């Protein structure tokens, strides 16, 4: 898996595991929500500074954004539509 794909996979997996919307993560990281969406779709090319902010907002080390997923792991799914995750 290439770097952009690793970032997209891990960003979505970490964000959804914490039940954060793209909007909430974007606010916490000080970036536009569309940018988070682009990264999760492997469309964006970002800086180390933004990676630092995203990792801090997710409360993980920056290396977690590039960790290789388990080969048997299911692809991370987005949260359901709407502004709040289901409890």
C-alpha cells in the first residue's frame, strides 16, 4: 500500500473509531472539512505540519497515520450520514 493510501485508510479508521465526523476533526485540527475528505479519498497531498495537527486532534502519534493495517482488516467505513454518530 502506498503512502497516500495508508494515510487515507488510517485517517478514516482512527477518526471513525473515535466517532468523530470529518467536520469535528477538521475543526480540532484547524483545517477545512473538505481537506479531511480529500485526504480520506486519497485526493489530497498534505504537509507534515497538517499531519502533526491531525495526529494531535486524534490523540495519536503521527506514525499511527502511516501504520500498515492488518491484511485481513476490513476497509474502514465512513460514519453514517448526519451530524451525530449513533450511540
